[in-house]
C-alpha cells in the first residue's frame, strides 16, 4: 500500500484557451464535493480536497463505492454530486423553474441544491493495487479506471471526448455545466498541484482566444490556439 494516507487531488488551471488538438480529452467540470476514495480490505474511506477525512455526511458515498470498485486496493479521484440527475426535464429542474415562476425567488434557484440524490463521479484513478499511477499517462489511467469501476446509477465515470467538442458543450450547458476540463492525453497526475495540461474552460461559446491570466506562482501567459504540439505550447 502507498504510505500517503492523506492524498490530495490534482487541481485544474483556469484558462480561456481554444484547443483544436486531438491530443486532448474534454470532460464536464462536475460541481459538488471533491473526494478521494481509497478502497482497502473491502471498505472505502474518503478524504476531502484538503486531505482531511470526510464527514459522516458522506457515509452513503462510502457504501455505494465499495462494491463498485473491482480491485483489492485502489485510490480514485472524483466528485460526490447531484449533477447526473439534473438534466433537462429532471424533477429538480422542474421544481426550480416552478419556484421561479411563482416569484418566490429573484432568479432561478440552483437545481443542484434541490436534488436529494447524489452519485460519485470518478474522474481519475490515482493508485491501483498498491502502485501509484502518478507517472502513467492520463489516457492509460482512464483505460484502467473504466476496467476497475463498475458503473451504475450511483457510481459513474465522467465522460471524456475528443474534438470536435462543440455539440458536447451544448449538451453540457443544457445540463447545468458552466465549465469543462481539458486534459492532455499524456498528462501525469500531480497531487495538490496545478498544471498546464489540466485546463478548466468555460462552456460559453467564444469567438476566439484571449489572455490566459495570471496563475498563482507563475508568470502570466497567453494561450492562443493549442493545436497538436502538446500542452503549454
């Protein structure tokens, strides 16, 4: 087993890059509680994005995850969220719209807060059977993730798609996603760090690229268009 008992999730870098390369995968940015899920001896323990033990309010997540992970030991990165249940036509969305129409709120309430159901959406596999996967390329980690996690309505794997992504962005916007995450297929996993090969970008339609902005601890950069030469170019 890994000696790291308080794993931290990798962080995304805010960006407004326009990515045309096929060497990137795109997935929706899930809103909810970021949780690292460690399976050991048939039981799951959860830690939050600060590496602290998750509270008793996440006991349900531990229960649904344990039988869904097909491994002796594993560490998953994911989000405990109601967003899988918030698509167009969902009961939570209808309730939010009805409240707004009745004038009980100044604006449309957040359907995320009105949906009692939650699911764990896995976004990465960080360790498997005692081996850290930090230096394994993201595309291979994702292949392993799909082999390890048995999906059902309460445990999901985040979809990841290649360019062209415009139709996916339209669908994600309709389902309440304000951002998506672009990950280079060769990106490594950097616990607790930000990297230029995990970019969080708005789902809003844009006509072109602009400044990436200043990052903490880094010089300001400009991202024009990311073609096929890889991240950070």
